[in-house]
């Protein structure tokens, strides 16, 4: 991560910081603590971003005492201690986390796209609501697996969004087949929770839904769209690449065994 931070231009490092700070509000955890230059979040284990400690400034550091505090906070919540190593983390802290035995849970990419060439166009099959309906939450949860299939935990996150938001559903002959969301803040919009019903994949519904969310974001005066995706998700990476997104940075989510 230190090497990546060094390789990033100052403009891109600033963009990383903008994305990382905004995602805290775009994907809010039910419980959030600010500890030094870090945000520590708790959401009952639903999603890595919402249940991890993340740096909020370039070169952010944790000393051993503070890292131990964060570990105890997660253990008290019944969760494995979890740290996101982004290009914002300081080299000494990265070394400390690795020395403590944190293992990779997942590795992800932060993607961005300028929206200056996007024009909002109404799509008759795209429904956008300002708040997450029970149907939207149920639809997203039903098309995921594991803990992400829990509509209660998902609802606890999306119900906490306080910024301008779009909760989108793509309809085909009156049937909801794809879902996604976007949250706009100060010229940038996060796109996330994009799922397409397995029986309706391969028809471009996800692409059109994302395009609709990009148009909504542009109508909200956002100049950038950003998102985070697992680096092993080749289908999603191909889709986002074809829509003009580029890789801005990489990060790892690392966890420490609860038995430690």
C-alpha cells in the first residue's frame, strides 16, 4: 500500500481521500467511532466496509495501544477485529497490522469515473426512490448470499443514509429484476448494492440500471461517480470498465482471528 501511495499522483491521492471519507456517509454503519485519524465502524458483520477500521488521512497511523483498543471493541461486539489497508495507511501501521497476524479477508479495487459527459435521461423501466422501501431492501437481500441475505442488517445501513440518495429498481413487465443505489455528497456519488436476478442476467439490465444511477448523480451535480468492487469479480470489473470506470486504488480488508 505504501508503494501504491507513492505511485499515485497528488490529484489521485486526493481523490482516494475524497472517496474514502464519503463512503462513510454513503454506506453508514449503525455505530461509528472516530479514533485519531481512523473511523471504526460496526454493523453486525454485514459487509467489510461497514465493520472495519479505515484510515481517513494520508499516512494515518495506529500505535500498539490504539490497535489493541480497536481489537477489544470488535471482540466486545462479537466480531473479528478488521482493518482496511488503503493507500492512506502509514507504513509503520501496515507493518504493525501484518506483524499482529491479520489475514486477508478480501482484496478490492476503488473505481472512479468522471460524469462530465453524462446526461440524465428518464428510463421508463427504472424506478428511483429517495428512501429505501421494504420492497427494495427485500429485493436486494433475496438476491445475495450469506449474511448479505439478511434484510434486517441491510435495512439498518440504508435506513441511516441522510444524504441525497437514489434507491433504484429495474422493472421488466412489472417484475423487479435488478437493484442498486447511489448516494451523492459534495460533487461525488457512490454507486453500490447492484444486484441482478440470476434468471434475468445477460440482458443488460444491470448496465442500464447503473447508467440510470450515473444520470441521476449527474442531475445531482456530481462530477464523479465512485464504487468499490472485489478484485476477483471479473464480470463486474468488465461491466464497469465498459462503462468508463477506471481503477483508482487497491485495498485489502484484513481480519484477526477472534481466538487471538
